[in-house]
């Protein structure tokens, strides 16, 4: 694998016979040694994108280039591509050892490579078994071994962790991380995942697909802190981001619900004046708040004069605490206001003396709020 040319997709579109647009004008460049993760909701075109790269599907329009100009015309078996999906593609009537002989290499090279692969993926005890005699995690490990054995220049991973339990998932994730590190500076890896945390741990860059369109490409930090579209914010944040449809009150420093006109957040006067100058906020808009960026104070503390500061913050009207979920490292609070549920997540060391069913107040730094056009979903730069 000494190729230094990037994989380039130009305006790739795919329309199925039922006139469903699976992909629309996808532009993407992945350089050798780079690992890219593709995330997005079900049906957004992730697997279709992989199949087009692998040659299993033909694009309706657009071009793909890699190494030579004839790459797009090459059949799948000539593209030197490895594929691992959530259902390991193993021959059911072949023992594991024979699974590792499907190769286009000379016998001497194959034997040395096979021995190295068996040791690397710790398959010694599985060689005499059939696929149905090993666990789902072991099958995925074997599928990874097959891909590594063939030394593919492009490795495509389609939801490889889907059918695994937590232990198997973490074990396979570490093996995959080791495999990716061994390919640094050489092969290209493209991973499809529903889990942004998994994608973050493996990928250098991430792309978000929604409705067949590429909404944003960047690092995990860029996507999480500067989502260019509301669909990016929906896909990248865990727990999922809070979204509220709001509008500015015409005369008072507050944000009101776009339908009921009920006040949801108070604003500091200077912040309110700045927001009223933005044309994009003259109508209804959507704000997104990461659950980690919300803070909470009880009504009792508020009455005792321990009010949260308002300067530079959105401060909510009283809101009811619905439930709490305590995990190993954090606690997730769910609060309700009208038909909306706000999620607030804090480190487990932080405690709030509020009980389920009580009213509390939440606040968030206005600089940490994401603002989006309600109609287009595009990001609004506020500049506060």
C-alpha cells in the first residue's frame, strides 16, 4: 500500500428506481492514512455511500477517483477494498482457518501473512471451528482479520459494533483502533456509526449525512461546538441536544415559546438589545442547548437570594424536575416545561438538593447556545 493519492468523490448522487434520492451531490476527499467517520440518522444514505465506493452500487451521477482514472469503472474485486459490516460476511460451511485463505497473493506471502494475522487477532483457538460455533464478537474479529489480511487500500466499516454487547464492543473497538494505527500513513478507513462517541474515539475527521446530503465535515470538536446545521447538532451530541422553538418578546427581555407565547427564558437587557438587531431573529427560530451546558438551582435557593447571575445567561422560568438517572460518571436530569423535556447532565460529584416533582430554575451561558433558522435549519451566528 504505497499509494499517496486521495479518494475523491465529486457530486456523487444516487436515485433508486422508486425515485428515492439516497444521496445528493456528495463532495468528499479522504487522504491516505486518514480515518473518517460518517454519522447520521437511519436512512440518510450512509450505507449507500459505502456501497458506491466499494463498487456494489453505481452512482446516478458524479465521479470517484482513486489511484487511476479507471477506478470508478473497476469491478468490486479489483478495487482492493476491505468491508466489515454489522453482520460478519463469513462462509457458513468453512472453518475459520479456511476463511483466512481467500486471498489474491502468492502462497509464500499468504502463509507468512496468515500466521501474522492469526497471532495479531488471537484466533489460534478458533481455527478449527465453524462460524456458528463462535460468538458475535469473535465473528467480527474474524471479519476484521480477513480485511487486514488482504491489506486493503480502502477499509469500509459499516456499523461493525451494532450486534455486540458492551464488553464485546469495547474489545473490538480497541482492536479496530490498533488496526487503524497500523495503517497510518497508508490506507484509507471510512467508518459508519450511529454512535458519535465511538466515531470520535477512532476517526480523525467526521461527516454528517442527513436526507442524503452532506451537512458538515470536520473534527468532532468542530461539529460539536460549531454545528453548521441543526441535523449536525442532532447527530453529534450525547445525550441528545435540547431543541426549543422560540422567538424574542417584542418589548421585554425574554424568549417566549413560538406557539404559546409563554416565557421560557429571561435575558439580560444588553443581550436582549443585541439580539433584537439580528434580522434572522425577527421571526421564530430554534435554539440548541447541550445537556452538559445547563445548570440548575432550586426555587428555595432562589428565594434565599442565591439567584443565578443573569448577565450573559439565559435563565429559565420555574420548570419541573421529572426524573433523574445516575450513571457511573454523571447524572442525567429530565425537566419538563409544557410539552418539552429539557435534559441536564452533570458530573456525579455535583449534587442538587431538588426532588422529583419540584420546581427548579435552569440557566445556560448565552455563548454556549446554538441558534438555527427554523425553516432551513442553518446555523445563525449571533456574535455575543
